């Protein structure tokens, strides 16, 4: 039995210089604070189009501060 994996975006705030490209590419999951640094939603990505945008944002980040993280289903908090 294989475990289903969900995905979400994460940002490394130490690497990020606040260019803001990521928020332009995937506004569904990333906003910017007053200084231009990303505020990344912890919401799981359940849409293939949004996942594609997220991967594009990761690939274009000039500081390599953004990543798409795999979240195993057993690690997802149940409410």
C-alpha cells in the first residue's frame, strides 16, 4: 500500500532577498509583506495548475529560497 503525498510551498527566510518573483508567479499561495518578502501559505497544494505554478516559482527563485515540500499523508494534521 503506497502512501499518498501532498505538497506545499516553503520558503527559507534566511536565503530570501525579497525579489518577489514568486508572488507574481503563484499569487494563490504567496503574498508579500511590507518589505517585499514572501508570506507563504501553509495550505496544501491540491490543484495541478497551482502545483505547476509553484514549481515554476521554485525554478525561477534567484536565491533558491523556495521549495515544494512533500508532506506524507500521516503527517497532515487532522481537524
